[in-house]
């Protein structure tokens, strides 16, 4: 393994584990989750498996939607699914149940860690996750990015909420901050292999 690939791999895993840690912090805070984690938690409430395991299964099922979109599955994509799901399960095993102001602090920290972790792993250029791939596949078909991303996230949020997932402060916080934080981090760690980054995560407008 050359030095560049080793550095990319380390960055990739750090980012994935960060996403898992951030998700676990928001789950333990109980004040609202990101749209996909609302879905994962909603399903978790109806099956006897961990939220991280649900995340892995949902990710695998999303591959079915990749077939008509002709998205290329890479080793990095498969690793993405496994590492984030396992990380969520392992971090949730820790005895951490914040209350009051600490819960909101944990939620904010989790939001920042998820968003930054996403920028870090995407910047490594070793493959997108199944959720990102679904979005980019639809955009490659000529659909507008903002519309695709909004429709996907609102759909999974609605389904997750109907199943009992936690919608609240954290959900709104994530929606408002994930783009700017991810963009800020990505443009400082991008190793130049993720050509779609600028289109998928455009910089916030400056008034």
C-alpha cells in the first residue's frame, strides 16, 4: 500500500467512525435526529435489532435502487455501510444518557461530528455511501440536486416519524447545519478524487 492510499484509508475510516459517533450522540440525547436516523430509529422500534444494524440493512436495500441508476458499487461503499452501522451500535453500548442542557449539548456536538465526519470520509475519495449514491445517481439522470436531496430527506423523515422515530430540535439543527459544516470540512480535506463534491455540496450563498 502506497503512502497516498494509506493516508486516504486512514482519513476514510476516521470519517466513518466520526459519523457513527455523532449519530450515537444524537440518539442518546433524545432531542431529535437526522432524517435517515429518524427512519433507522423508527424501524428499530418495531424489530429486535440495534439501530446500527438497521442502518446496515437499509444501506444494503438501497443498493437495489442503484441498479436502474447504474451506480458503481465499490469496496469503499460496502465498507461505509458496515463501519458506520457497527460504530453506532458500539458507541450506544456506552452508559451515556444525558439530560437537560447536557442533552442539547450532546445533540449539537453529535450534529457537528456527523457533518464533519461526512466531509472527512467523502474527501478521502474512496467511495460514497449508499444514501449519497442514490442522490448522485438521480442527479446524474438530470434531476435538480436540491430537489432530489429535499425529496429524499423529507420522504425518509416522514416514514421514520410515522414509525416512531425522534423528530425535534436535532432534526431542525441537522437540516440547517449539515450542508455548511460538511462543505467547510470537505474543502479542507478533499484529496481531489471526489469530482462531484462541488456540485453536491455547493458553498453557502454569501449575501
